C-alpha cells in the first residue's frame, strides 16, 4: 500500500484534508488532494516529476483514501450562517431592546396601521425621536456548490457563495423623509465644515450626501 511506505505523506494529507474541509468555501476537490500528495511524494523522495507523467496516486485511489479516513461527500446546506441567536441571554436582551421601543412608542415617528388611512404618525411626546437602522447586505456573483466534502463531525459555517461580491451598507430612517438617511446640500456643507474627513476620498462608493456606501 502506498501509505505504508510513506506514512508521513498520509499524515500531511489528512491535515491538508481537514484544513480544506473546514473552509467556508466549498471548493475542495479530489484533484486538489491528488496533486497535494503528488507534490509531497516528489519532495519526500527528492526526485523530479517526469514531464507529462500521471499523478503518483490516481484520483480514484484518493477518493477511496478520503472514505477510509472518514470523509463524506454530501449536501452542502442545512447549516447556520451564525450560532447563538437563540441563547437564553440573547433572547432576553432582544426582548429588553424591543420592549424599550414599545414603552416609548409615543416618542417616535410611526406608520398608521389603518390601511384606509396610510401615512406617518408624528410623535405625541416632544422632542420627537427618529429611529435609525443600519442595514448591511452582501451580493455575490456565484452560487454555492450543492455538495461538498466533510471531514469528521465538524461542519464549517455555511458559505453563501463564491465569486466576486458587492457589500452595500446603508442607514434606514423611520421618518417620512426616508427611507434612507440623507442630507440636503446645505446640511452637507455644514457637516463637512464640522467634520472635514467627510470630504476625503475613500475606497467606498458613497451615494452623494448619504451614509449609503458599497464596497466591491
């Protein structure tokens, strides 16, 4: 057996497999492992790979190695983007956060629930408060792989996709001037006068006079 003669290569191959299977991106393939073993073989033996020669260990053999080591190739899904959002302390904090706004509802701009009289309801208490919500979304150009290799019982966080991505960040305001936070030209001039860094060039693409930006 190949690994009986080169046990150190098998150890390195297992570590390589574990590392690749732990990545978020589902791009680990049989060919990747076969090439890794091929490179390690010539490094270990101190020889040079002949031009146009086959892999020292075929992809079919490497696939059997993975199965023997306990790796499985199955559906790439049903795993969370994050964990902990239903922990008792998180739930309690969320309830406290929501109840604060419910108890102070009369201080905020709200939307009329009556479908026959749509529109904004101004705060009953003065001074009025405006709720600002930060939203951040990532749009990807590629789709996720439907299946991937898993090594052991541990699964990496679910990756939404591969390829180029565009991150968009904006601030949504609960006010009739919304939905997005923006300044008038006069307000922007006053803001830049007080905070000159607002006029500095950055890697972000900002929508003029807003806090909405995107990053490729």
